C-alpha cells in the first residue's frame, strides 16, 4: 500500500472542489445532514445537478451508468461533498440497491429503475428488519405467496428508514417456509403506492422522524419485480451487505465533526479563555484527531484491499465500522460537552427551526444535540458492534 501523496488524486480533489463551488446552490449547502438522508426536495434537486454533470452514480462502474471512479476517488468525492455541506444522495438506491440491480437484475428491470435512480426522481428504502429479525435476518417471517403472476405479501417490517418519503422499497420476503431458512427468501421491488402498505412513524431519541414501521396487508407485487430466482434472496442480501467497506467508518463525517468541534472550542469561553486554550480539552481533542487520522489510514488500506477483491476487506471493513461509529459517538458527545450549558438545548434542525431571537451558537451549535442523540444508533444500524466483532473473529480465524 502506498501512502505517498497522489498527484492524480489531488487534481481530482481540485476538480470536485471547483464543481461544488460553482454548482452547489447556496440554499442547499450547510444543512446538518451527516450520513442521515437529506430532506426529499433537497436530495432530489442535488441529484439532478450531479446527474447533469455525469456524476449521478459515483459508486457505480461506467458500463452501468456510473462515473467509474476508484474507491479512493469516491472517498475524496464524499469528503469534499460533506466539507461543502452538500445534500446527501439516496444511499439506499446508490450504495445498496444499485450494485444489486447491476449484478443481478434483468435488462428490463434495469431499464425500469436505473434511469429514475440517476435522475433522482425515485427514492428508495430498505425493508429487511422485522420485529424479532434484525441481527438474525434470515429468520424473517414476512410471507409472499404466489398467485399467478403476482406475489401476495403479508407481514411487518420495522426501522424502515425514510419509508414515509420513499417511492419504492426493496424487500426481503419468505417465499418458502419448508426449506432451510436462508434458502426460502426472495428479493422483491415494491412500489410504495401499492394498496395494502401502511407506514407508521417511529420518533427516535433525536426527536426526528427517520424511522417507521411498515405493514403489508395482502399487497400484490408482480412476479416480474423479483430480482434473481425465487429463493435467491439470501445470496443477493449477502452481496448487498458486503458492499462499500471503505465507507463504513464514515470518515468524511468524522472530519466534519472535528472541524465543528474546533470551531466551537474557539468560540466557547471558560472564564476569559477560549475552551481550546485549556490543556485538558486540547489533549482530548488531539487524541480524537489522532484517532481520526488512524481511521483515515485504515480506510486507505481497506480501499486497496477492496480494489484487489481481497477477502480481508470484509474483516477490516467490520473493524472500521466498529471503530468509526464508536468514535462518532465520542466526538459528538464532546461537542455537546463543549457547548457547556447550551449543550442541554436540543438545537433544532433547520426544518424544525423556530422564529425569534437567535440562540448563542445558533450557527456552529445547530443540530449538534440531535446529532449526538442520533449517533447512539450508529453502533446498531448496518449491523451492531457485537455482530461486527463476531464477523471479525470469524474472518481472522479463516484468513
Ligand atoms: C437508526 C436505525 C436505522 C435503521 N434503518 C433500517 C432500515 O432502513 N431498514 C432495515 O431493514 N433495518 C433498519 N434498521 C434495523 C437494524 O438493521 C437493526 O436494528 C440491527 O440489525 C439490529 O437488529 P435488532 O434491532 O433486531 O437487534 P437484535 O438483533 O435483537 O440485537 C439485540 C442485541 O443483541 C446483540 N446480538 C444479537 N445477535 C448477536 C450475536 N450473534 N452475537 C453477539 N451479540 C448479538 C446485538 O448486538 C444487540 O445488542 C435500522 C436501525 C436503526 C437503529
């Protein structure tokens, strides 16, 4: 692995930065989104802008309509977008479903969905987890029974992020209850407007609405919407969950947190001094900066392994997820601590913003408390830390 400066990558970074400077509308920039999906209209508008530039699918190969960027180029792109405060893309469509469509879907299925993902007019959510089937996903019970050219789906999904503002859902269903549990699962694409789907909000600890329960009551889904063969759902799911290890730590987000923390510590005063001048605080900040730098090195290592299709990328990707998400929790907690008394105030997201007197730290402190609360979930979603540790142990044993 080469840690020397890469002139090609520096030129690419400059190109992305110039594009963002010239094309990111001011009113879209700087909303505190982190890895949480941006609001629907912002996300759709930004996706259209990226699509016009030919950058609509930064994670896909050229032959599939993507940019064909290397793993490191994608990381640079993500880093610059987060630093500029650009809206997110629809990660469910781009990072999870897109690679599945490109690898497993028929040409008709690709033609029906890929153009809408690229243009940003169709947003997706993920219907995997159920009450009682999270870490043990293969135990899922939502049934799909064949009736001619349709499946009739009955059951319940939970923690369905953004189901309330998605157009379609990719769904795991049980099509055969008689075989080994992994062998009886199929992968369906379902239009959220289909009769029989009910979405109920779950309000999370950050006092926002990202999550939902999603109920399926005799929902008729064309058999043509099944990806792969009946019973192939588990193979497709393993492929989907194994994608994008290098992004698991959310390095751009960690860097943004550090930048915000430094800004806060420069404004916040303890007596006559800025907080940053206090040795105890400066030491904690320096330790976190060192940890983020270590993660950045590890990200490069995983990216190199991914490029070589090495199985070690899986184990290191899980390590990155554990270390990165735990660090997100610690840095976001330190930010709230740095706000002092104002840390107790749940600074509203812009779309919840109240009229009236601006609060101290209105700009630098905005959204931090919500973010700190939301980050409690980062060691759960995408596979809990305990489950990741199990994967690491198993993989290292096999390597
Ligand atoms: C904010 C958020 C967003 C989410 N978004 C989505 C989404 O969009 N779509 C979707 O389908 N799902 C989503 N999820 C669900 C997420 O994937 C599950 O919460 C996660 O897989 C854990 O499953 P569970 O909640 O059922 O917990 P459980 O699996 O019941 O785990 C409970 C506890 O047991 C531990 N445990 C379980 N198995 C093992 C094991 N083998 N070894 C050691 N410890 C173990 C876990 O680590 C955890 O501490 C989201 C979750 C959150 C919190």
